[in-house]
């Protein structure tokens, strides 16, 4: 199935029904008076986050959504039926923005979360509401209000604890295959990932985290080159970035330090907050470097990269160093997760708190 993380839709909430202007007409009952009922409320449109969905493909081809209109009021004090609400199920992590105002309507970041996207119109009033002591036969009624109409831009930002960052062919997909059950495509020839992949890394029983692999960035991504810049929004919810750098690039003229700094510059251009996120340096493909050259090349890369919280040396293809990295990430995430506060259990209070009267205490058993 194709991965769609953007869509634009039009939503039409239901209009309210019109009120009725009718009068009671029965035999032997003259001047029965007004009995026009109110119109029903129009249906509203709701968005609901569903963890069983992972793409916006359903909204790529069906772009117009209409809620049901409210029924008109009728005579005999009959009110119109309200329109049915329309529920739109979207993947967890979907952000919905009003195109006209650029206002964020909803950020559905947890399963089951609901948000009102367009509110239905209120029903009109029947003529029974306009009856007074001086106007006993009102012929006035009101029309129902129109429902909201909006053009909405939908963006899916995947929910992950850790995000992978780096050039194409740096080994991000190989790394996520090595540490999780995700199986993105890898091969022994250069190519790039075309859409994000999510993997669950299980360190131990009941200890796991989610890692996201996005298409690789290239220099000039901020100006529209390549695919990775389009998918950088998927890293905005992560708590930690892992910058994979190929220490033995396919091109002999490539400079790992220069390429790594170029990626950081593209990150800064896209979003300063994303650039300021905690970031670790992962030096990959160490198995392709002769052992006698490793210390010097690692030291040159770390010093040239600049300030970094932590750095690791690894080989995604052989699994060298991957286990240590996953345990370090797990410890890092657990230290920063909010602690669960357990309220102390109060001691049960005895049902009888008053002293026993003497006449009862002296009663023979």
C-alpha cells in the first residue's frame, strides 16, 4: 500500500432544518393557535484518531465529505429530526489545519481522540415560539442556520520516540532492520528509501521504543532537492535524533565530515526546534575500515562533526554495536519519561468509631 501523509479535503456540515408556521385545525376547536415545530440541528463532522490506520490514502481520492441536513419542523408541535453526525477516522498523529486561516483545528496525537471539524447549523424556530398575549396567531418562523464549510489540509506526523537522520545509503534502513522487526528494502547497490518506515525495538520484556526511518536528506533539500526534506515533519514528534554517518562512503571523493555538516545545515533551515533536539552521532560501516585506521578516522569524524551529546561506532550489516546502542536509547528515554505517581492508599476507617456504651459492653455473651 502506498504511503500518503498529506491530503486536502472539503467538509460540509449539515444545515439546520427550517421552522414551521402552522396552526391547529380540529373540528369543534376554533382558534387552535400556532403549533409549528422547530427544525432539526444539522449533523456535525468529527475526526477520530484510529491506531489501526497508518496512511491518509482514503482521503487522497475521496475529498468531499457532507454531513446530513436537519429535517424541517412540522405541524402538531412536531420537531424535525437532527442530522446524523459524520465521523472521519484518521491515523494517530494527524494534524488538521484550516486552509483559509492557517489555524490548526486538531492535533490527533493519541488513539481514540476526537475533534470537532465542522459544526452543524442550528435548527430554525417554529411559530409556536412567537406566540404572545397580543399576538396569538403568529405567522413568523425562522430558517435553519447553515452548517460550517471548510477546506482542510491534513498532515500525518508519525509518532516515534527516536528518528533516524542521514544521507541516502548511510545505512538507516539496514539499522532499523537490525534492531527491530521492520523490514524496509535494502540491497547491495545504492538507492534511497521512498517513504518513512516505523519499527518497534524490543530491548527486553515490557521495555520497547518506536524508531522512525525517513528518506535520506541531500544537500539543497531546503530548496526542494530530493525527498527527505518533505518527510522531515515525521521527526518533529521524536524525543531523540540518531544521525547516521557512513565512515566508508561509496564515493571515494566524499568527505563524511562535510556531508554530515551539510545535513545539519539542512535541518536548521527546515526547523530550528528540530535542529535543537537531542542528537547522537552513529558512525556506521566501521567493518569496511581496516582496524589500524579506525581510531584516527573516528577521532577525525567526531572532532570535525562538532558538539554532540554521545557518539557510537557500529556496523548495521553485521550488528556490531547495535545492541549497546538500543540499550543506551532505552535508558535515555526511560530517564526522561514522566514518572508515574502512585497515590498512597488510605487506611480503611472502621464502621463504628464511637465508644461502645456501658450497657452494651456489660451485656452477657
